[in-house]
C-alpha cells in the first residue's frame, strides 16, 4: 500500500501560481529531462546554470526601475547638504517632482543621479542605506513596499530549479551592490550569485580600518551585449536556462539558446493591465520588441502574464 504522505508529495505542484499551460508544461518537461540520469538530455549538476534578469522578470519595474526610485529618494535626503541643486538640473526637476523632465536627457541624467547617490561612500554604508530604504519605501502607485512586488510565480520557479540542483543567478542591468543588499531575503540567491552593473571601488584605510570606497566611475554595464560578457567573466559557464523580459535580455537569451545540448529561454511578457501593467514595444521601461519578434526563431517561450499566472504578487511577504 502506498504511503499517503509519499503520494501527496509525488503529486504536489511545484509551481502553484502558474496556470496549466504550454509554458508551464515546457518548464517542467525541461527540468525533468535535464535532471533524469537516464535521459539523453541529462545535464550534470555542475553545468545546470540558470540566469534571470531582475527588473520586470523577478519583480516589477513600472513606472520606473526601482533602483531609480531609490536614487530619487536619496536625492531628496541629501538635498539639504546641496543647496546648489535647487537650480541645477536634473536635480531641480527631481526635487520639484518633475520626474519625466529630469530624465529627458536619458543616460546622461541617470549617470549624474547615480554618481551622487551611489558613490562617495563605503560599500558597507551603502548596503545599510539600501536595506533601510527597502524596509520602509513604498511604490507610488500600488502603495506596496517594493519588496512586496516580487513575482510569486518566479520565486516558485527559482526554488524548484534549486531543488533540482540548478544554480540560479541574477544577471541584471541594475547595480550589483544595490541588489546584493536584499537578493537573499527576496529570492534566496546569495550575493555572490549576482551579476550586475558596477562602479569602480577602491581599497582604503579610513580611520584605521580597511574599507572599500565607491568611486564615481563606471566599471561595467551589465546590459544587452554586456550580459553574456558578464556571465562569462563572473560565472564562467554558458547558461542552459535563461529568463528575461526586454530587449536588454536579448543577447543573454540568444547566447543561452545557441549553445550545444538542451537549452531553455523564456520571455516574461507583461500583458496584465489589471493586476500589474501591460507594456512591450512602446514602453521606455522594459522595452520589448526585437526579442518578441525573434522568439520563435530561437525557440523562446513567451510567458503571458495575464493568461499564464493565477497570482502575481505574494501574500503578506515580509523582508525581515
């Protein structure tokens, strides 16, 4: 007679927030065939590398990347020390609440803002500031804490992959120091498994204590063609499983899917204007066009958020 507890475990659903669809089936089939030792598609455990974009893939990203929201809050906090910002752009616009105008110059404005909010400080102090912000800041539209806007279906996928001896990495255009402050608590991913954009860091002795000091110089941009480069430099193995949501992930998905052996690529398509946001080709944030058009060419799964997920955000999630 079958033990009822064993039977319950064997039929349990590892992805309960995913609707029964071709996408869910393709995920489960891929994991099953690559972990079964008698399968012709078996992948040794030390080669099971899964890479995930962060913004728009593991948590929300509208109406602007959450790291930029952090930077804006830092501008407001630092403003009393910088009276010149009242008449200096893009800081004047940010302080007056003109967010769109502040970012009108695109990358130039972003770099200016990042330079004054992410540097001139030790790495330890920066981590504390980020953690304090994550514990208190709320999204301007949903009213949720930013950490509550992680995607429940993706946390289930990360967990299931790890249960099957996959190594789950974040590969994001976001700042590595920013993400490393909370990735373990939100996604169960340790700091050393984060590949992100970074600024230069300098070793110094401050007040008799060795410190790492964040400098206002770019070290590496982990976006678009930079993602495969970052994976090579910091992981050293080509992924067999990659997930993204925008054209910024195109090259990572392309590099993954063109390797030898079984490969899996997936695009998170934001189609749910009721529970989240619906956007793709026309969006300045999470722009998705080329990857959407070429998905069939490379065999990428397109995960339709409205139809493939029965839940988007977790219930009662607490970062502490």
